[in-house]
C-alpha cells in the first residue's frame, strides 16, 4: 500500500463508509477502489477529485498527508470498555489520524509556543505514581484537586479533540506522532469520566511513547489515579470513608464516586469487603451507570485547535480559506474550531 492508498483507506474508515459505499458514490467499481487503496493503481485526476469531495477533504490534503507523514494508520492507545466492537474503535482510530493530519496542515501556518511540555519516562524504570508526581511538579501544579485538566494538557502542547463517538463504549484515544501528542475523547461522557479518561491518556503519552509493557492499561490507571488524586493529599479524606461523604468528595476532586472508592481501596485504606459494600450501595442507588453531581462539575473544553484557526482568522483569512489550509473540503467539514486557550501563544 502506498501513501495515497493509506490516506484514502484512513479517510474512508473515518467516514464510516465501506469500500462498496464509497465506490458507488464516486461511480467506480469496488475493485478499482480496492486497487487504489492497496497501491496497485492511482486514480486519475477526475476520480481523485470525486474521492476527495466524498471524503470531505481536499486533494492537497490527500497528497500532503502522503508526503509529510507516510503511513498514517499508526497504533493508538485507547481507553475503552471490553465490549466495544472492533468496527467502532477502528473507525475512531481512523478519525484520530485524520484530525492529526488536518492539524498538521494548520500548524504549518502558525507556531505554537507551549508553556510546558509532556515529559516521557521509561515505565520499566519509573513507577506510574512517580511519573504522575513528576509531571505535576514539572508543570508547577498546585497541591490538591486538578482544575481545568484540559487547560493544563493543552498548555503542554497536546492537541485535544472531542467528538461524539456515537457509543458509550469508547472513552478516548491518544498517540504520539513524531513530537506531536494528540488526544481524542468522547464528548458524550460525563465530566468526571472524561477527566479520568484525559488523565489516563496522559499516562499513556508519558509512559508509553517508546516502551510498551504488558500492563499498559493498569499503568495508565495508576498514573491517572495519582495525577488526579495525589495519595498524600487525599488520604485523610478517604480514611474511614462514609457513603454520605461521596457526593461532596466528588465535587471537590472532580472524579467519580467509583474512582474515589477504588482510590481508597488501592491505597489500602479499606478492605475488599468494604469496597464491595460501597459498590453494592452505588448499585442500589442506580449510580453504577450514571452518577449524580456530574453536571455540577466544571466542564472540560478543548481550545487549542480552535486557537490555531482563530489565529488564521485574525490574519484576515475567511472560513473557507482556513478550511482549505487545514485540508477540509468546506467550512462545514472543519470541526477544529473553538475558543482560544490560556497558557499558549499562537504566532
């Protein structure tokens, strides 16, 4: 498969179309499209224009992605529930790759000066909890609960894209592409779950950029727990934890009640029977699938990608011109617009 074929395949999967559906839309045979995607033939200009139009991208995007990035179907770290069908996560991985390529085009026009960076550690030499403490220290984060988690992550130069995944079974994905970290999170998740996903994916970026060990998910979970709930700070609140204290603790720390219970158990502050008792209580209250208080938490909203687009708009470029720069077929296809974040300078 050549670069053009890989880009076509990724774009098609991201759109949720089968080969047969895309072939019908551009009036070619499925066999012809298969040859294009597998690098056995290249489409003529008319066919390439039709493919780009149906995929919501520009020809420049298809050609640029092939030249600048080569193979785009790279592995992504993913936080998902065990029942998620492969078709869902393959489509989402393709969308993550598409967003990354669109963003790479935009960043050719602007320069991001990040206040911080996402450090990386060897998981063999550094425990996840230690890595979380080191990241907090390097970023100069205040002691205690993390406010505006996305703001901290984006201030370190990580692009965060959120979108409705159309399924509650996948929470988020992340990947390093050269020196650019990117996260893709499910907009439909409640704020407490989204924050845990963001911290979990940050753990992957910090710990698994080069070395991928067998227990990557456990390591990312341990990182997220210490990053959001530093045990030295939260220990007094979890010792002798009462059920009626859970809502207020959730408001304070911005994490789910289940995460608080799990944090207490993993820290040795409650027995397994006490943990089981908490989970039974959450089940009786109907809180295992949807907890209360989530709508009281400050929402986590990504802004970096929109800041790039806003910088281009301030130069006098129209929405159509910005979409073209990013490789979108039209402004309606451009889903990277948002408000500018703090802690980043776009020039």
